[in-house]
């Protein structure tokens, strides 16, 4: 069972910051992060479509320049990083699972991944996921060789159908959706199961017994 640091180590550091990823690297070999494209075109690592919750500023990420974003404090003196800054910090020491949050991120992420593949990163160093299945499908069409994960929030979508259509590697459900039967069904369809967000040891133990492939946790230090 692989352990993936959620937004780095968001339980113990400001989420999606260089400090959060540095901390996660002490414990795990995979991290998850979220991306948007800001007004000046940089791919930035931030979870929400606004900066309001995680910084001392206000505004929509896609309407702010990178210079504006860089001025904001995310706590503990941390700034909003670009994806390139995070990749340079990680420097192939962990798998980076990139969640496409903003529109247009599929194409930008394909370009950045290609750039890092030419710098010696391996395809297995990356994964790309999204709740936005259209954006994820776009990514798959642009880049067949990178593993994709279909993120789901509930039972409403035909997630197995979507995963088959884009030849996904995994289906990533919330903890509340998962029981032994779910994992069995998804495995029988040929996909891995990565569950979010698992912060309690007892839940991780239960999932491990069910044969889960990975957990995404705010506390990589616990596992
Ligand atoms: O990848 C799992 C998890 O990150 C999905 O939810 O809201 O934390 O991006 P969220
Ligand atoms: Ca995420």
C-alpha cells in the first residue's frame, strides 16, 4: 500500500507549499498537489480557485498575476509555489501526483511533464488526476504515457466507464465510499484504488486488509 502525502503534509505544514512537500519527503515516496493557471500563465500549486482560505489575500487565482500571488503569505512565511519550483525541490525523489483543478491545465501540465522527462525524470515519477473528467480526458489524449487517476466524490458518475475510456491507472474515491466490495469491483475492472483522505491508522489498517493500493493522507508522518 503506497502512502501519498496530501498537498504535501497538510496536517503539519501549510498545504501545497515547498515546506509541506519538503516535510512529506521525510516520510513518503509520493505526494499529491493541485494546480491552476494564473493570469500571467504560470502553473501554480494551490487547492482553491481563490486565495482567500489559504493566504492573507483575496481574489481569484486565474485573475491574479504571478507577481500578485507571490506577495501572499500562506502561513509560516510560505508562498504559493509554481509547479516547476515544487518539481525542482522534489527532484525525482518521489512520485508527483498532479490534480488538474483549473481549466486549461491539461495542456500546460503535458508541456511541463515533457520538459521534466527531457531532464531525466521518468514517466513513473508522475501521475495526473482530476474530478474534472473532461480535463482529464484531454490530458490523456495529449499524453498517453502518464498514469491517470479518476477522482470521484460519490457513486453518481459512471467512473468505471470513464476509467476504461481514458485507460486510467486508478480510481480515487473518498474514504466514505470504500468497502471491501468497492475495492473488489474496481480491481476486477482492472484499476488500482487510491483512497482520500485517510488520516486515522485504524482506517488505513482496514483498507490495507481490503487490498487497497494506496492512501492519500494529510499526515504522512503517521504512516
Ligand atoms: O487526490 C485526492 C484529493 O486531493 C481530492 O480532494 O479536495 O483535497 O483536492 P481535494
Ligand atoms: Ca487534490
